[in-house]
């Protein structure tokens, strides 16, 4: 039996049956348009036989579009009512029981995923999208690529190059793992309820080689946070505390890393931040 998708009326009926009123707190804006979920799956290039992890499957519209390709899905959902119902919805739409694994949990606390998914596909809850992405990239090294739907401003930040207006700590941290690109706009009208923000698709691909060790990543991310907490200040001032000294000592360290002490965080790419962390490691 081929997998069939959920229609708009069926999604509302399911929510009513489960007594689910979508909440802002959990970012519950469900996609009620089959073309949109198919498009997300297509942009992600999901292939039969792959294992995909989906964060926040909700009532299952995107989940079924992923399963339609012949891929398997591990779906992590925090809302118990939705997590509990998903297997029955999938079975009623032609999905075999072994193709779907539902994890009833907060995605930010998940540290193990059966089957080591290699692809992340999700319509992410808006308020936790960046922490979820960074947590998944850090915790699941088998994840090699992904396409997620996020609030437009967040997507622009994730894909922003150094020097651009939207470049910030999330941009630099996301770039640690590999390149990101904007992969299209999504109309508000495809959601129920209709959100009051615009959405975009953003795609990432993990770089073949890790940039550095876990210790280097932690130190680099601390430096990134400090640089953007005081983004108008020159690095020699903004980083003095995190580098454990005076502005003069920070200057010497920045010079050793090949970074101008008078530069600002927004001019630096992630590789520059890593060099600062390594220079600091050298003197610690
Ligand atoms: N994938 C569905 C769709 O496209 O219709 C639902 C997407 S909705 C934007 C976000 C989903 O994430 C909701 O089902 C919500 O309950 C779930 N969610 C919110 N916070 C979560 C968390 N921390 N961990 C896992 N799921 C979460």
C-alpha cells in the first residue's frame, strides 16, 4: 500500500479528536499543504533507504512526506498526545511499522537516536530552532545534511556570511559544522494556525573533516559568545575577560592568532575564532 499524505481537513479533524489546540509555547504551527511538505523533502534530497530524523513531527504531515520516499524516520516529539498518536496515523496512511520510530521527548535532551540518522528534516518549533540545530549537529556526528524550516530572520542569520548585517553568534557557530544556504521562502498561508512571522527553508551540509576537537569547539564558542555580546567593541576589549587578561594581553594573543586586535567580532569567520582559541590554548 503506497503512503498517502495528510490533507488540511484531516489535520484539523485529528487535532480536534486529540483535543489539541496549537500552542505558541511549543511553536505548534502545522503545515496543511501537501505541496509544501513534498517540496521540503525534495530540497533535502531524501532517498529510499535513508534514515531521517525529524524534530517535532506534530500531527505527521511532513513525516508522511518523508516516509513516502521509502526512507525511514525517527521522529522526536515533546507533546505526548502527538507522539502517542503518530504511529496510528502513519499506519492508516500505508506506512509499515518498522519505518517509523517515535521518540516521546524534548529534542534538546535527546542524546541517542536508534539507527544513526544521516539526514535532519524538520519544521522546527520557532523558539528553540537554533539550540535544537546546534545540539543535533554536536550530538549526532552521523548527521551529514539537513533541511529545516525556520523563522525567516533565523534562517538568514544561520546562512549569513561574516561582515553582513545579520551575521552573529548563531551564524559563526553554525558554520563550525559546515556550509549553510537559504533554500527558499514558505508562505504563511500553508500553516495552521497562520503564524505572524515569515518562514524560510535553510539547508546545511556537514564538512567532511571536523574543524577541531571538542575542547577547541567549546573554547571557540565561548570566544564567539564574548565577541558578540559586545559586538560594537574592538576584539581586544570584548575578549579581554574570556581570554583571561587585560586588553593588552588580549591584543598580544589576537596578534599571535593573526587577527587584528582592533577588528570586531562581526568581521571574523569561524576559522579566525578557532585560531584565537588555539592561541589561547597554547598559552594556558
Ligand atoms: N512537523 C509538523 C508540521 O510540519 O506540521 C509540526 C511542526 S510545528 C512547527 C513544531 C512541532 O515541534 C510541534 O509538534 C511541537 O509540539 C514540537 N516541539 C516543540 N518543542 C519541541 C521540543 N523541544 N522537542 C521536540 N518537539 C518539540
